[in-house]
């Protein structure tokens, strides 16, 4: 019946209008206005009372009119009588509706009648129905819907087949049997359509995954040089995979995942290969691009099929190792990539933030000349480091302003420009990554149709899944583009940094590659090579040795010499110089500029040696002095920072000293780094008079606070720089001969090695330069003459510079005197 | 109180209207269902425009196959039969209590039987047909009349007292819309006794559709139900449509 049946509204309010017919107040609702009044139905409007009657009447009239229309013999009376039989259902509905309206009308007038129906009849039915529990009620209603649906279908079928409903019901089995061929055809068609997709996706989901067995791989752990600590940790994991009972019997579990991360070329893949060679378990190699597919969902299928394979192998061989090379292609949903410099963070994020900061810092080492313009051509590492450190900050042409700085100083200057690529490869958004995460550590559910369905049907509980011992290894040089969830314990439990090889490893690697060629390098020289290349990896060492061989062959020799090695290093580390000849005056000033850097660095720096000094142009860089660290240190002292600043300022001081107070714009980059260093350490490491960390205040948005109203920050920087300028001046004044000697050597040779610099400073014999001649008594006077000539040319008094003086080959005894003086100055400076 | 007084008027109106409405419904239902069955049955073919009214006690039923009158069934191929079926509409009529399709044209029927048909003539039939041909569709009336005349000449009394063929009515019919044809009533002597046949054969204006109503029963029956048969034959109405072809 209608909703209105349940209305218990007692009010005598005016008719609420048509809309009220549908709205019912609740059955349980007490009388709203007058509790004492007898409840009656809310009166309906005339329209609500009559609308269905009118509709049904109109329908009946229509069918009668249709009967009469077009038939000249038919009378209205006969048509009415004929349709009363033919369309009796309309009259039945009409009667039912009339009866309902009478029922409503009585309910509106007679309270007892109304209460009887609402409370006793429908109310009782409702209460009885509510007593059935929800599940049974759902089942009843479901059954009712099925019965009504089937009855309707049967009725329609009977009408379509021109039989009675009963006949149709009886015929159904036979008709169904007859329909089987058609049904089979349709099913086959659908199978074909679905099968196309199944086959297509099956083919698409193949590939990119290869399985190796131990005998397939010849690489062993012994082949991994210089990564002993990582190798020992990886061996540990493989040990537990091979003997799980060692840890499981004690209540532990086999570690599930290892991430090897670090700079390119450090041997991550080699370690994985060695694992494959050493372990007794199958090794599954997943191509980096395996999960990038043309269609969404294929990656997911691939992950599923990969893990199905892994589970199978794991059960068969008692364990399996899967290796994802370049795991950054797996993608990330965002997170790790962002806010790298920020120190706050937990878990993997802060872990990588810490590690990457130092990685970025150390990545600057090989670059020594990490200037943006210079970074255009030297080694790949230098390029990467240059980009990472300095972003796109332009510095005027001239000497490389940073090459003589320690890595930490460089990192400090570049800190605000840290741009670390996040995001990594795509693929994180089509469910591939999520599928991988779930497979690695998802619901431990029983698998298999037999296990789940058949066993349950027989009343057995499904067997729990067996222990699948799968060791997941991943390698990447972009750990920040991995998903954070991938790195949580239980998935990738262990993250090992595969950094640059240790010195022993580098010696070993050099020896290894040198053993394959003919050379005349001594053990000391190899050791020195290793010291000079702190950031060398297996790949770069192999490349350097090869380049040395190329140099030797070019010269028509079969044996690699020390000179070849040095040349190869320069080419590999700093790239080839431009084919550019400086004009004489400029050559002299650039050489002097670099010589000043080199002298201050040589006299003052500790723990770092000069690797190379050059005035050959590389891109926008006129020349540079490069350094290598001989110790792996973490912290710098305030005094060391000051020395770095002094090395920076040396060019300015020297140019002014030798060119009568004039200086080139080439010192711009030096001044920038000097200022940045001083400003940073003044504001963070108590380098000046104040203690408070201005950087921290800036980070907390308190930068507008003034620490010392009387002395603005800029003044503090300026006075510190001035103080260091003066100290640098003293050093340079005391080393005038050495500066001129280096200038001469640079002008003559364009590029000299750190050993040459040392030889010149000490009056010894270097690989390319004989330093003894610079200590001959007449050198200073000859070269001072040349220099004053250059100065007057600079003033514009003369128009040509004299030719660079040729020096005698013989070593002079007097050189030692100068050395003594310099040593004294050096001591004084250090104090 | 104010509100109560205001509501009185509409409520009373609503009540009256409800009662009026319900009484109308009751009247309609009484008129429709309560006054018994219709006086006539209507045999209707609105597609071809053929209408017939028979007494309510009669039965009628559409026949599935063609009534191949005037066509030699031996020459009919299955394809032609299919074509004919699509061009034919035949309804059997039976005044008996039970409709019996197999006994629609028996000579000794005690109650009137017969059929009404509409047939779309084949082009060659349509070209050949004439009003005179309409007379001979059931029985060759002219031949029978000639044989009777012959018999009268041979035996004037005997043949007149017991005629083998007696034409009771022979009229040419012209109706609206150019519908024309003949209406014949005749008595034929058969082995089973005398049969009276009431035959109406009409053609539309274009002479492409044949409308026929044939009613027959024994002569005794005709003496009893002749008026009823005449009424039925009179109600045979044609409103030609062009949809038939």
C-alpha cells in the first residue's frame, strides 16, 4: 500500500497539497499537536485522490474509442462491452484504486478504522517482519525478487511463444536443450573476444626477466675490488638465504631485501653479478625497463608473473635472488625526491638526506675544477658534480673560483642551489609499484584453487602459504627517486652505500688493469695514482689506463710510462683544452693569477695536494688550479676555512701586488666563493665575533632580526675578508720568487702537474719541469725584467712584450736559500 | 478556531467531489461489465476495410489457409500458395455451438455456416474478372439455371415441383466508393437434400480486390433463419483501403 497508510498525523491543518502524499511521518511518531485526539489519516487533496482513477478511466476510454474508430458497424455500447472483456485488467485496476480511495476516505473520517489498519494489520505485519534477522530478511527479499523476475520472464516468454504460462513452464527444459547450440556459439564468440585480450596481454607480460643459475656466471666476490665492507655485508645476506635455519631456528627471519646505492660505476651491478656467481640459488635479473609498458596494467601483470615465477623457483631451490637493476625506473609516488636539504625527517628519508648530502659533497672531489662553464667538458663525474652543486649560477669568465676549495667548502657554497632530481622514472601510477610493494610484503594469503576452494568445500582449512625465501636486490644511483614504502624494513631491510672504492681497492684496481698492459710504473707510482684519484671507480680506472695506452701508442711506444698516465688523467679528469692561444700579456696575467693560487695553496693547505695547474682555456675558464684530497675527512676547522678563503683571495692580492694595484674581472668568481664561504661560516660556525647561527635564524624565518645593530652583517663579512686579504698579502710577499717561477713554468708549459709545482717550489726535478733552474741566482733578475716589461705593456707604455726568457738547464745551488726563506714564512703563517 | 473554520469549506467540497468521482467510476464499471454481453460479434478486417456483424451467438474464427475458390489447386505451386496466403484473409462463420472449420460448407447444416473472405487478385485474374464472373464463383449459377430451364422444358411440372436449382434473389449491388458486385440467393438440390446459399461477391473500384461473403445451410434451416442470414449479408460493409496491396 501507499506510504500514506502509515501516517499518524492528527492535526486538522489544511490540506498540505499534492506534495504531502508522498511524505510520510513515522509510524512510531506520537501525535504532534494534540495527544488526546484520536488519530486519523491526513486528508488527501482531490487531485491526489483522483489522479489514478482519471488515468485509468482515460486509458479505458481510449481503448473503447480505438475499438469504435474505423469500424462502421460498431456501436459504442458494444465497444464498451467488448473492451470490458478484452481489457478487463484496466477495470480491475480501476476498481482496486477506487477501493483504496474508499479505504483512505474512511481512514480520514473514522479513527478506529484507521488505527485498526495502521496498528493492527500493517503494524503487526511490520513488527513481525522486523523480527526476522537482517540476513534472513535480505535473503527473503532476494528470493522474492528472483521469483518475481522469473515469473515475469516466464510470462513474457509465454506471450512470445503463443502458449499459456503453464505450457511455457513445461516447455522450458526442452527449449533450453534446443537453444544449446546457439548458446554455445555465443559463448564461443565471447571466448574468442576475451581470448584475444588474454593472449595479447600474455605476450605483453613476457620478457624483461631472465633467470641465471650459478654455473652460468663466472664473476665471483673476489672480482669486486675495493668494496670489501659492502661485499661482506652482502655475503652475510646471501649466507642467510642459503642457510635460513641458522637464523630462523633462533626466531629470526631471513632479510628480504638489499638496496645497493651509490654513484655510477662503483660496482653495484658487479656485486650483484658476483652474488649470482657465488650463490647456489637461481638468480633472476629484471631489466630496468621491464615494467614500463605501453598499456596500463601490463606492468602489474608483469610484477605478478615475476613473483609467481620467484615463488616457484623459491620452492624448488629453497630460495631465489631477484635483482632489479636501475631500480629508480620502478618509480615513486613522490616523497623522497622532495625537501632534501631539510634536516628533519625519519627513516629512509632522513637516511638518504644524510647520505646524499655527503655523496653530493664527495661527488665534487673528482671535479676539483667544478665550475659551471668548465663542467661542460671534463669527465662525466665532474659534469654531474658541477651541475649538482652549482645549478646554473653564472660566474664571470676567468679563473675557476672554486677549484682550490675543499669539497666541504664547495658543498657549503653550493648548498642553497642543491637541486636533486626526484621523481625518477614513471610507472608509479599505473599500479606497478603498488603491485610490487604488495608482492614484496603483502597479505600472506593461501594460494591456489585446489587449496582454497576444494579444501574449503571438503571442510578443510586451506594450507597456509609456505615460506618463500626471496632475496630482493636493487641497485640505483638515484636512491632519492625510490618510493619510501619500498625501503621500509620487511621489504628492503638493508641499504648499503656502494661508495668510491677504498685506497687499497683503487691500488688493487689499478694493478689489475695495469697487469693487462705493458707498463713501467713502480709500486710507489701506482700508490700515488690511487692517492691522486680518490673518487676513481673501477670504470674510470679502466678508462684511464686505456687512455694512457692510447697516449703511448700515439707516441709509437708499446710501454705505458708515468707521463702517459699523467696525461691520461688530465684528459679524463679535466677534459681536453680548447685550441686557444692567449695573447702574451693576458697569458702572463693569467699565469700569475694561477701561480698566486698555487703558491698560497702549497704553502698553507694541509691534507690536500695540488693536482694540476693550467692556463689552457677550457670553455669560459681561462685556467685553474685543481686539488685532490689525500685524506678522507669529515670536518673542517675554522683555520682551514680561512686558508680556503685566502687561497681564493690570492688571485686578487697577487694581481694587485704585481700590477700596481690593478686587477682583472677574472677574480670575480674567486671573490664570490670567498664571500660565500665567509658569510656561511660566519653565520653558522662562529667564524667571526658572533656565536649565533644566522643560517638557523634564516631557516626559522627570523632573518630580519639583527644580531648586532651596530655592526651590520655585511660589515662583519667585509672586515673578515679584509683581515684574510692582509694575511694573504704577507704570504705572497714572502714568496715572490716562487710566484714568478710558477708563472714562468705555466707560461712555458701551459699545464703542469702537482708534482711539478712541488718541484718548482722545492727546487727539485718534476715529471715535466726541472725545478732546480728556478733557484738559479739569475732567474729572479731575468724574470723580474720580463715582468716589469709586461707591466709597462699593461700600462700602455710599450706595445710589445719581450719574449719569454729561456732559462738554463743547469740547476743552481742558490735555489736552496729561497726555500729556507719560504719555509720560515710558512711556519709563521701557520702560527 | 480560525483555522478550523477556514478548513471546513474545502474539506466538504473535496468530500463531495470524491463521492461524485467514485460514483462515476462505479457507473462506468456497471455499464461496462454489469449490462451483459454485446449484441453482436464484429468480424473486422481494418487493413482491407471489410466489416461484418454477426449475431452474438455465432462463432467466427480466422482460417489459416487460403480458400482456393476459383483456382485449380493442382496448378498451385508452393511459392504461389505462399503468395496467395499473404493475399488472403478468410474468416469462418458458424452459428453452431461449436466452431468446426472442417464443416463450413456442408449441404445439410442445420444452422447457418459460411465464410467471409478478402482476396487480392493476381494481376491476370484482375484483368480477366467481370461482374458476371462473380456470379459463378461458388457454383456456375448460369449453367445451373440453364439446366433447370432445360428440365422444365422436358418435364414442366415435375421440374417445377422439385427443382434442382432455384434462384431466389439475383441483384446487382452498387455501394459507396465504387464497390460493386452481385448478391444471389439460390437453392440447390444435392444428395443430402436442398441447400440454400446466400452469396455476396463484391469488387473494389479498381477490380483488384475481391470481397466475398458466403452463407449456406439446408433449405429448412434457411426457412427458419433466413431473416438472420439476410441481416448478416446486409451488414457486409466494404471501405476499400489502398493498404491491401
